[in-house]
């Protein structure tokens, strides 16, 4: 140990001695022996390393952040440890040095013996530096968390969490310290789920284990772990250690990592490019389509959360793209108004927020309307605002003006699809569907064939408990996690190379300053700039940019991409591109952010001073069939730009969507206007060829065409 870290240990030890003197109930002999201790040089519980994990001479466990996944099995023969079952109190502590906070669904595992039957515990960290403890249940929906930013990439942190089921309140305590500062309490939470289960799985450090049948393989801890210890009691509260005891453990030089060794930081965001192919578009979607020159018919429901308010600003700038049939206030599990009596108000933004945005829209409407046809007047939009079911989370018993409007639109004698956007809960939509079921049962099949529900998250129980079982043929696009690519955690989910289109300087230059009162009202994040627009994918899906996303949920576009939740189901969930759940949205980030910036310019500039999207044209059909070995040629010779800007032609294969497994070799001719490739020998498969046409205006704008080539049988 070098002199710096010798001084550090002395500082911590001095604090510990002071704590012991002031806490006479702590015995000088220190804590009882741990039930488990791994990641240290001496006295380690038997372990078996799986995959690329290594252990240094000092005992530190090194868990790589990419490539093959691995885990540390604790004990012998991959069997459960009986000493960890039936614990009424316990403490998990040790040193964590993450190289990255990139996490899989539900968080990355530090210590874990939860079985498939939900017996045991699961300690994870999340991508904002929080830690979370789950006992006898999956951690995904548990909110038993520490504060944020407690773990930092490239830094060692001493952590401890104690659980005491003998207490009814504040029975979980979180503690954190650093190499040069003694551990202190972070916060207490209430979490009473009884003792740890008696049918747990084997203890695992750092990742998944085989008891979960290959589930959760994206949740490995990325970095280094040292001195992980578990203390516990099956009889009372003794297993929940206090601060002086934890400081003794922290200061024990034998259990400390080598602080002089740098923890290498790993990439904390996904790579910009990946050759992995996942979740190809599935056959048999049967999606209804609007007529070629018709604007998509939409109804938006919103709970007024801050990210809804941010999304609405973008929505208003694109309102000429759609046939808007309603903008409806609704509730969610996060926001409801209450009834002023028995139902208390919960995080409700008064409906006036939308009125204020329309007042701001009114000031920029005359200028905006110069740039394109079809923008709604402010008064036309005001007449489209309705109040839906807002009193309580999931309330769908009352018929409201908002639910009635949805009923009227769905019952119209018009087969055109109606896109029902649920920015919040689905309860107002559910009430409308229930009215149709009760009063117009003969119309249910017809409504099921034209209504398309786009969910952001699943923000109340009405979809799973009413809509899905009663309307099994109604196509639903569930952005249950993909929306996060442009929600609050965008900076952790999209590649660092794309942050320049979201950060504070970009937002100030392109949106917040000098673009009129509507854009100025965007509630930006004070540090990050872009705050959150988790609901924007629900309408970006219907912006006609040429990607043909309305034809099939699996094709993908600015609003994401989907696969069936299960065979035969009308519910579609998030698809992955390159193994990344967020990539179907973020891969288009530069294009849709620049497009938004151009529309912000339209608010204050005349048409000859602003940029407008290019107009791609493909010669011939967008759907073609060709035999294996044939050389397919696709020309975009007729493409143009309304401002006379120079154009760049980029052709690429959307291999994630393809049923074809071959990566084709695309060659270009005529300054990129023509693309050619040889049809692979995979009869019956499809190749999706994307033309990405970008002008050289400021900001540069992009539109697309998608040519689908089917390999002849």
C-alpha cells in the first residue's frame, strides 16, 4: 500500500475509534463473523468464476463490461446457501467500483440469490447510481432505493444496506463511504416483506445465474467488486449492523481493495454502430393504413406531466401532419386530479398548462403557417381540447367529454385508422371502449379493425385488466421501455456521439432562445438541456418521413419499432436493434432533432430564411421481388430539395428488420443517386434498403424511402 492510502486508512480508523468511544453499546470485538465473504484475499467463501471474470491477487473481482457475460457462483456445486434463508435481518456490504453505470432492465446485480419462485434477495444498482434491494420479489417494480449518484464510474465506494423485518417502519438503511471518508447513513426506507425465503437460488455475485433459465442476461455488474460480505440473523435484529460496526469493516485494511489501482472506465452508453441482428419484422401484422394522401387521424391523451408538456411543444409544431380529432386530459398512476372530497389530488398540473401553450402558439402561428399547409389555427386546436377521466388513477366508470369524443370518432362510418395515443394512462380510452362495448356491441369488430393504440409505458391497470382481454383484436403498440431513449434518462441510453443534439448548448441555440414564446416555454433541464419527451414517440410514429412505419409495427421509424408480445397477440412490444432496446428510436436522433430545430426556426423566420425537408423520389416500385443472384438497382434520380440545397444520398440495409440474415454489399453510382446489390440466396426472405436523403441546409434535414426486396422462392 502506498503512503497516500496508508494515510487514508489511518483517517478512517481514527473516525472509527471515535465512533466506538461515543457508542458504548458496540463491543470492541467487532461484528460476528459474516455468513459470506467474497472478493478478498483471505477467508473467502468458496467461489467459482464463470465466463471472463477474473480475480486479482488482492482478491478483487474484475467483471468486464462487454462481450461474453459471466458470474461468480458462491458456495459449492452451484447450490443454495441455507445460511441465507429465513433471515429476519441482514447486512450486505463491501466495495464497489463500477467502470460503467450502463444497466439492463431492472438494474445490474451485485449480490443475488433470488430464485425463479421469488424467494431470496436481489441487490442491484441502477443507471443513475442508485442501489436497490428486493427481498422475495423481482427488483423491477420495487422502489426500495438509496439516493441517486451514490455509485460513480471509476470510483471506489463502500456501500452497505441493512434489512430488519422485525421493525415495521424505516427498517431498511443505506450507507455509503469513500476511501478517504467514513461511511455515513444515506437514507432509511420502509420495506416489510418478511424474512428471506426458504427456497432461494444459489448465491451469485455480479450477474445472472442458471436458476433464471437465461433470463436477465443483460444485467451484469460492470467493473470491480471487493470484500463483499453478508451478515445475518434468523432470530432477531442482530443482522442489521449499525454505523460504528460498518466503519470497523470499512477500515479493516485486510478487506480493502488496492486503491492505487485505477478502475478503468467503460463505455457508459451503447455503441453507435453494431452488426448484431435482432427482432426482425414479423409476418401477419394486418395493420390498417390511411389513404395515400390522407393525414393520419389521431387522438392524444395526456396526464400533464412535465415531459408531456415538453412533448406538447414538439406536437404543436408538427400539428399539420395529422388529422387531429382530440387532445384529451387524462390521469395516470403518476398524476390525477382528485375530486376535492374523498380522492386526494396527486401531482396534478392544472389543465390550464395546455391553454397557456396554445396562447403561446397563437403568437407564432401566422409565421409558422407560411412554411407549410395544414397548420391548425389556435381556435381550431382549442375546440379539440376535452377533459377525460382525471379524478383518480385508472378511473374508467364515468362517461366524460373526453371519452365521449373518442366514442364518436371510433363510431364514424370511416374505415381510416384512428391512432389513440396514451401519453398517460389508458383509462379515458378504456372508458370510451367500454361505452362502445355496452351501447354498440355490434360495432366492436369494426372498431377493432381501425383503432390503433400507442402506449407510453403502462401507466394504469386499464389496458391489461380491461382493454386487452375485452378487445383482443385491437392492435396495440406498447412502448414499454423504448420511449426512454428520449425520456429522463436519455443521456445514459443513447451513444455519447449523439449527446450534442440534446445538450444545453444545442437546446439554447436551436430551441430555447430566439424562437418565440412557445419554444421558450420548454421546461429544459438546467444542466442537461433536453429534459424528457417520453411521450413524443407516440406521435413521431405518425410523422410521414418516408420510412413506411405505419405499414407494419416491425418496420421502424422515428417512433420506434415493435414485435409481437406473444404469438397471435394483437399487442406489440419494444423491438431491439443491435440488441439495444432504445436504438430503434435513437438511431434517428440527429434527424428528428434537426427537424425539430428547423420547425422552431419556422416560428420566427420567413420561408426564404429557413430550411425545409428534401423530397426523395425512387424510380419504380417500393416493393420488389428478385431471384437469388440477381443484381438489383434502385435509383433516386428524381429527388429534389425545395430550397435548392445540395443533397447527400446514403443507402443502408436495415438488417435488424430483415428476415434475410445476409449483410448485402451495397455499391453506389451516379454520385450516390443509385444503389445496387446482389440478391442473397435466401428464398422467401426480405431485404429492407433505406434511402436516407439529407440536404446541406442549416440545420441539415433528412427524409427517407424504404425499398423492400423479397427474394423469390
